[in-house]
């Protein structure tokens, strides 16, 4: 594989705006049902991404176009030491995220959102976030720490290639995970069929 050398570098704050998610003031699940999807921390997993099917759909207390996530936005959890980025793709519904996420919106053509999200997921960035988190009981990541994250900016063609590789890896992981789950279910069924009779009492076997 050819080397990927950083062409330039900067701080995240120079490349993107960073804001908090929608400022809910109560329990999200207690709000009236509606058409706006809400991403909460329980809906995001670094391995499988965002569980879109399980999102709460609510009516926003105060509707605002500025609150809706756009394709290319990156959300990242701010609490609990799980500071993983998720790049938002095109959706057929309006989506917001809870205030426990930062919303990172790229403001320049110098960097691709998917490449930026990939870079923020890698060990150097994750180590940086871990070192900057504060709190004795629940770790919390302040905006200033995120703003000062160093970012490498290779040429766009290299960014796209890396983003494509990352997408391919995620697809392969999903396929392998499904194969493993299918095999595990098959083995469980075999065990139930083969071993269950040995655990039955004699009168049950006789009947």
C-alpha cells in the first residue's frame, strides 16, 4: 500500500464549527410522538454506527431549521469516555441529536467529512480526547478540547481513498458479524436438539 503523508495540518476549529446538540430540557421519551428522529447515546455504537430504526420520533418543543442535522455533519459523544464520531448521511427525515453530542460541521472544501470522522476515530485522536476529558465520576469532554484537536489534511484524492477503504472495512465487518451470528444460532439449535433430551427426567423421556 502506498504511504499516506499529511499534506497540511491544522486545528479542528479552523476547519469546522462545533456546537452542542438540541437543548432538550426534559426526558426525550416523554415528549409527544412526531416526525423528528432523535439520536441519543444509546443509539450509537462505534462498530455498527447509528441504529436508525430504534430512534425515538418526537415532536420538537421548539422547531428550528438550524437544529436539524445535515448530510456531512459529524456528531460525537461528549460524556462517558466514548468519544466516537459518526458522519451523518442523507436521510428522508428530519434528525436532531441530544445535547450529549457535539455537532461538528465542516466549513471548508479542504477536508472531507467522512475522512475527518475517520481521523477522529483513530488512536491518536482518541488518546487526545482521553487525556483531555475531565470528571471524577462521569468523564466529560469540553468544547475547547475538541476545538484544539490537531488534524492532518492530505490531498483530497487521498482523503477519498481512505474514506472508501474505511467504508469497505465497515461493510466487510457487518457481513462477517452476520455470518458469525448465523453460525452461533445454528450451533445453539443443534445443542438444543441434541442435548436437551439428556436433561429430561426419565418419565419425560418415556412420554
